[in-house]
């Protein structure tokens, strides 16, 4: 992905502007009161999906309310560093003029383990007698 310095600067500016817009929207729009993305899974089944509460959890993280973020969805503490590293890697690849590539030997088992934990967490939080029902959104 070789590009001119002007194209690289434009891509980098776009990348940073999109990041700032997303972070700004999440910071200034109180997602605890406004539903930005209604959950299709929840509207169909009445059950929480693994991602239910994640937008509100990230809102609380941005406002340094860690206890409430944990209450909405504890996996925000797992996903925030992963997303931060992916963002930094994407920016680094963009600045170097290379394509962003995952190390599949590392990423695939980690993503599979994360998906399994999310599914188990979701099953637990939807069982009324389970201690994980504390996280029901």
C-alpha cells in the first residue's frame, strides 16, 4: 500500500477525525438516557445479548465511573485495551504506509476464548437465580 505523502496525511487526518468524532459522540451523548443503537437480539428475544450495556459501559469509562461501567458490562474492561491496541496498530500501519494485519496465530485463539467467555457470561446473566444476573441491563 504505497502512497504519496499527501495521501498518507489525508488518510491519517481522516482516521484521527473519525476517532475524535466517535469518542466525542460517546463522551457528550449520555447513552445511559439515550439509546443510540437498539439491540435487535433483545427486542426479539427479551434477553440481553453479550454486548448489551457495552455502549453505556464505554460512556462510563470515558467519564471515569469504573464501578458503573463494570455494572453495565464487565467485558468493557477486556475490550477497551483490545480496541486501544487495534486502534494504535491501525494508525501505525497507516503512518508506515502498510496494510493492517493481525497475527492470526495469536489473535484467533484469543478471539475464540473471548467469544466463548462472552457467550457463557450472557447465558449466566440471563438466568434469574445466577449470581451473574446482577449484570442484567
